[in-house]
């Protein structure tokens, strides 16, 4: 493009910016911020409506035309600065960068919005949009960009742009690029002093989400270069949508290794989508079905609850206690923040300890399907990052690599073989589970990453499970780590002829067609998709508050545990009180109500009792592996309630009620 054509394009762009983006230009002009680089956001859909030809050129030749757009922004801001009112004081800016937002535009199509694993040569040099999770983030650096050169012969000045492909090297033209009436032909050039444009620079790596991949497909990743105002606004574990220009750079020179071109995206626009991690579309007719379901079970609410629980891992017979624990864990309680800013987590954690063949992995996989964002891994982890985070060296630069807990932020992290964690994971997982952050200080990289995730662990006991020993001895897990789990269920495959007869009869009866029609209708309603929507809806719609009856039950039970528990001291700290409140709130949500009743508190007590292998107060819980669905759960609950209230009747005063009120409000 000649200079005349270039000026016309820049002029048209400047007129567009003044016409449609004057408020942004005005705020940039009035800004007293000392930063050098300012973003100006342009919606591609709007640009397509007003200047379709220019929009097509930007999408097909972004390297050249985005540079013109930046010049137009500087030109437009000078015009706005010149036309300021007398009572306004503006400041001229040196660098303004146009950021193209393609949301809702024709560029959200497979050709320009592919998955990371489908990037090919045809995407080279066009405006491309990619979606993924940040798995590595490097330190912020500085590099030298465009600069001006002068011909020694005719004194013509011209810009030179570094080539990213060759590691930002400068390639000067063979002859003077002046386009006057007579060509110069000069071959000697000098760099103009103070003309070098310097940029902040950060390199990250994003990986496509495993949720959209099929079984056996390896998730692909790509390097992304952030410059200027885009640096240091995201961190490892964030979900992002990046729009930029696909290019490549030579891989580092390594002995006996072929040097290849590594695909790289130079970002132009960056959007964090963490708030969209767990969004599920719930139509109004589905919500009406939920409400109608509970109207039908108004007189027998626990029977309705059990109908929902039967939809959890239906291929596994029985295990009512485990299915209830999975539901309460996925739903969780309400996060509490006190006046000082201290947060008490609302997410619950669940650990299954059991013999091989008791269905632990089945529940892990099904729970991962119920969560819209989930990561399944083992204690050893699939990468060097393991479960938390680590520092890795990539191309001579230290970068943070996110582990499973960071990547599952906002969702569920299923950890099989929980006892086989790496040493550095054992040291940091305590903070990740309780404070829901990971503080990192490795290789000069100091930061804090978010791990607001539900942890669902499974492990085998060390050798033969000894009921006379503590859970810590049987699992080789420390007491403080076990205390961070709200529910710990022990599944022991003991010989029970009655249970074996029930299981075999159920399996044989599945081949027969004499099932109750009403039961079949309920099974058809609570499918995997419906369960996902129900869990997401009750988590967002209800924020249950404890009633006085619920507070008395929780307080009395907590005091009894403090008096009687000597072996299980790690499980009877204030964390147990917090767990009781979380589980009671989760049960209230499961029951589709906005207040925690005495029934919810007693069910929370029964869940905690299932975790007590030594200091259990209520002796009616039994083996979790052999727990089955009752025919009349509402009548059975009345019996359980009498037993528990009789045990708690010895506590007349409730000094912990104030503490409970503070934790639950």
C-alpha cells in the first residue's frame, strides 16, 4: 500500500473512532495515569456494520491494518484533546492500542474460532480467536519493538518492525524505501536515537478444555504472547478467550534436535471467563418441573430426596450413605465472610476409604460428570505440577505450571489414590483445601493462585483395615489433612450373608419386567442431565439460614463430641462445627428450601457420624457399604430423630450457639 492509500485508511479509521468511540477517547485524554500504553476496545460486530470492507481487511490482514488502527487512535485522540472544554485538562498519550472484541460477531465461526487442537497452516496470519485454560504463566519482561531508521544518503526516515519468527531480529531493506519522483538507491542506514518502542512482554500457555474432548484425545496447548496493557492480568488456572494473530517462532537451538517453527498467538484482546466456568442453561420449564416434583412429595419429602439420590451412580446398587454424601458435597454450603474479611469456605470435601472393588472409582467418575468443570487425576498427578503448582523451565525461562487443583478452580477435583501424593503436594494441599488458595514462591515467582474447588478423594487402606486404630493410622494420612474433609466414609467389604442375598436378588430382578411404573417414571426424570441442572440451580438459588432448632442440635452434638472424643481430636476442632453447618445447608438446598430445619441438622449429624470410626455417639449408622434405601424413609427418620435427641438431651446449655450464628450468617 502506498503512502496516500495508507493515509486514507488511517483517516477513515480515525473518523470511525471519533464518531463511535468518543467516550473512550475522552477518558483516555483526561487520564492522568502514568502508564504508557492505553487500550481502546472496538466491537468487531459494530465495525462490520459500519465499515464492512475495513472489517474484512482487519480480519484477513491484521498485522498491517491493526497497526494502522493504532495510528488512527493516536490521531483521533489528538483531535479530541484539541477540542476539550476550557475547564478540562487533557494529556497527550504516546501509545494507544486497538483491542478487537469478536464476541457476537461473524468471526465466532469454526474458520476463525477453532479449537487449539485444530490449528493449521490455513489459520496463519489471520485474526484468530482461541479458548482455553492457562496452564503456564511466565514472568513479565521487556523487549524492543518498532524503531525508526534514516537513510544516510537522502535522509528519508522509515519504520522497521522486528520479526518475531527470528526472535525479534531486525532485517533492514537492501535499498532505501523512499518513494519520491526519483529513487534514492541508498544502502546505508542509521537508527534514529530514542525512536525505539519498548513493550512489556509476557508469555503464557493455554490448553484446550478437557470437557469438550472425547475419550483418548490428548488436549493440545499453544503459546500466547501478551504485550503492553494485556500483561499480568491473568494467572495460571484462569479460563480465557484470546483474540490475536497466529504466527510462529523458531524453537531454541538444541544439540541433535531439529529446529522447528512453534505456533504462537500474538494476543490483541484477552477476556477472562472464570465467572462462566460452571454456567448451565436451565430453561423455565425445567424449574417448573423441580417445583412440581417437591409439591408431589410435600407430605413425604425424604422419599422425594431419595428419588433424587437414586439417580446418582445408578449402576451401583445401594450405598445410600455414599450417594447422600456425594450429593451434599457437590451442592455444598454457603460461603461466609466476616467483618474482618476472613472467609469460611462453602465448598465441602469428601474422602472415600475402602477396600478394592467397593465402587470408589465409579463414584469419582460419576461425580465428575455431574460437575460442569472437573478434573480427574491420581495422587501422583499426570504432570510435574502434580496437584498444586510447580515452577518449570521452558526455553530458558521459569514459568508456573498449574496442577489439578488450580485447573479445577470453580469446579470439582477428583483425586484417586489420594494417599500417593507427592511430597510438595502434601505440604501445600492443606492451604488449598481450607483457605482455597495456593501461595507460591518458587524460582523467583511469587504469587497466590485460586483453588476454590471441591475435593473428592478416594484411597485404599494401608493393608488390612484395623477398626481399633484411628483413621490416620489406617490411611497413612495426617490428622490435620483428614480434618479438612467434611465427610470421610470407610467402605469395608465385610462378609454379610444378608447383604449379599439382597444384592444378588436385585441384580437378578433387573432382568425381570415387574418394576413399579412410578419408580420407572422417577428414574426417567432424574437423568444425568437433570441432576446436573438441579445441583446447579439449588446452589445458585438458595442461601439457607439456620433456624434456632437447627442451631441447638448442632451445638449440642458438637459439645458431646468435644467431651467424648479423645482419639479423634483432629476431627473435633472448630472445623467439625463448620462441616456440620455446611452439610446442614447443603441438605436444605437438596430439599429445595431456604432455611435449615432440625431435620437438616440431624441429617448433617448422621453424615458426620458415618465418618466416626471410633468416637461415634449414635450407634445406628452401620457400615456405609451396606447402607440401602429405605422403603419408608420419613418414618425411619422419626425413629432416628428420637435416638439422636435423646443422646443430645444431656446438654442443657448452648454456649456455642453464638459461634454457630456467626458461621452461618
